[in-house]
């Protein structure tokens, strides 16, 4: 379990995404708060359509905290986003 926590340190769950939001948009918006190691919009395996959530992972976990605070109550592509720290 501790390996999984360490591996996911600095990772945020991003929910409430518009189906039109793509990885490049997440990288643009969340990249303002630090260096991103991973950006992923989760897609349906059959249709390829966004499932409305994704993840970003920062090289520095402190940046994830800064992004979390900054993104509270904000919109992205016309939808309110919800952010949670994964680990």
C-alpha cells in the first residue's frame, strides 16, 4: 500500500469535466501550477468518448495542493470541476 501512495503522490482526480475537454486543455489549465508528469482524460473503451473525469499528476506534490486550492469553484469548458487529492 505504501508503494501505491508514494507512486500517486501529487496526483489529483478531476471530476465534472465536459465531454469536450481533452488532455491538452487539462495540461494548459493545471500546468500553471507546476510541472505535470501525467495528464489523462478517462475514456469509454467502446466509444472513445470521455467519461467526464481525469487525472493530473505533478512532479512536486506541493503543486497539487496549490492547484487544488486555486481550482476550487472554477469552471473548465463551461462546467464546474471537482478536484480531489488521490494520495
